[in-house]
């Protein structure tokens, strides 16, 4: 598409996807990255459809009072486009989007609890229980930053060597990055060590940046870091030197015909790729590829509410991952479809907990009229067979932690023929991004 610009456009509101919406001179809706409500801006249009346009702000003519300078001005749009607003404004916007999303499904009288944006207050030494060299490696404030215990980075190569890279939003092009402002201090601390070692190995063996897909880095609260590297090569990595700063490293071959970083064969492993964290006093083990919450302090605030809602009653946890919710709140049954999650869940679970390897739609017999049901589904929401089973057997409560308010509100609307909302709360699990987590407790009418 031949790119063009729109000048002197007034932005109206931020919407669920993260963009700011406006009207073009010809009446089309424009979805814009890099702007805030009330601002007057110039826009570079990146996509043109019959009924709408998409674009990126190139100049702010009249800034919002909520605008701040992004910590990563060159790359923030790719991974954390809401670095441009104050943390207070971000939390208000997320709560407003959450309420509006549920109102569209007919829920206009929900008594929302206060939006949670931070974990329980801890002393500084507990938050930063890392060696001194690991602390504050990004050089940015903690509020809304340095919270992610997992990041995935791509690669780029040029005459200066190998670099970390991310995709430029709205394009197939890449941009070089050196740090990640959302990543934990522990992860940022190991990035240079790992890249230096990989660069030497690539040069020694005549490999290219394009031979590698991505690297995943994961840290725990104690500051330990593990990593997984995905390569298109079926090469010998036996003499690759794992950096001492990594607890463990695994290298996987990944199908070169697919862009996704999915393991097809393990080529190398050194050290231990498993980590441990405590959730509500329960030890949870997971590995570099497990499903585990990325912002543990804020997640624990939701887990406390879930535990109170379950209140010691018999309980089934669907989409359970490694048991991060089910085990701390006392579930009797954990159900997950991912084999690696199941392996970790079985290590974490007590003998009294049944761990079931199945998709949610193939495990509906475990949903019963005398057991509370916990669900934490992917962005697509609950499978329709699960919803149908709930309405058939009517568990006393459904405790629904959702990462997509649209599908969560849809599912809750379907269940509203037999259930009422008794608790609802939003959480900022992913500061500086548009993503919103929300918890809804439903009780049988």
C-alpha cells in the first residue's frame, strides 16, 4: 500500500486492542498507535481498508496531560506501546475498557472491586534479592517496568555482528534491541553474557543470524535465570559454552518451514532448566517452556481472591498449567492439554490431587454439580463444550480468571442464565501493554 499521512487529527479514546481511535476527514475510523485521548496529532497511515484505517503517530501537536516520555523511545511500540502514559492513567483506562466490555454484553450493574496494579508491599531487599550487579540494569523506574519473568527475543545480524531484535509493529522488518524494560533485572543481567557466547559460536561455525529463531529467557523471584534457544539448524552444539550466569540452557531444533519457535528435537542441554517459586506459600516448579504467570506479585493478589472464593470446597481447575492456581487454592483435580505442563504439575501436586492430561473439551466429565470450577483459559475463552457442561451440571461456583475481557464477558453472558456475578476485579498483570486480566466469581442462582 502506498503510504500517506493524516494531519491535525484529534484522537478520541483508547480501545481494547490498545490503539487510540479517531475519525478521518472522509469519515472512516482510524486506529492509531502512539497516541492518547484528546491529543491532536499527525499520523502515518500503515493500513487502508474499505471501512477503517490504521496508523502510527508521527508528531504530537497538542499532547495530553497524561503523556510521558517512553523509557524505550525507539522500540516501545513493538512490545509495550503504553509506555507513553502515566501508570495512573493506564490503570484508569484499563478499568474503563473492562467495564465497557462487560456493558456491551449487558452487564451494566457490576460492582467492580478496586483495580489491582501492584503486588503486596514488600521491603526493598525482598523485592531485589539479587546480587548487586543484577539490580537496576535497565535504568528505569520499577512502577510498571522490570516485572516480566519471561521474555522472548529474536535476532538480527549485520556488519557489527549478532544482535537481539524485535519486529517493528505493523511490518515484517526488525529493529535492534539491547535490553527489555519490562524484563526482570535478572534477565537483563544475563542478556549480554548469552549474546557474547552465541556470537562467538556463530562466527566460529560460519552460521548466520537467520539460522536462529528466538531465545526465551525466564527468571524466578530468587534471580535464577534459564534459557531456551530455537534454531533452524540440525547442527552439533555440544561445544557451546553455557554462560555461568544462566542456571540452565536448552537448545532446540525448530522446523525451519514454520515461523513459530516450537521444539522439534532437543540438540543440547546444560545445567538445570527448572525453576521454583512460591505462590501463596506453596512451592511451584516449572521449566523454561512451562505456562507460568509472568507477573507473580500481582498474580498472587488474584490467587488470594480465588482461594477465598473456593473456601475449602471440592474444586476442579481447568486450563491449570503447572498448577499455579489449583495447588495453592486446594483443588482436587487439575486439567491441562500441554504435556510439559502436566509433567511439572505432577511433580508439584500432592498425591491427593488428580492431574489429568486432556483438552478441556475432552475432560468435561470432571465438571460436577458439587465441585467449584476454576477456569483460566487462553484468549479464545472457554471451549463451548465446557460452557455447555457447566450449564448442564451447574457447579456451585465458577471462578473465571480471564486474559481477554471480550471472550470472558461473552462466556459470562452465556452462563448468566444460571449464574450471577458475586465478585469482579481487574488486574494489571501486564503494565505498559494494552493487555488486561480480570477475575469474575459466578455463583449458581
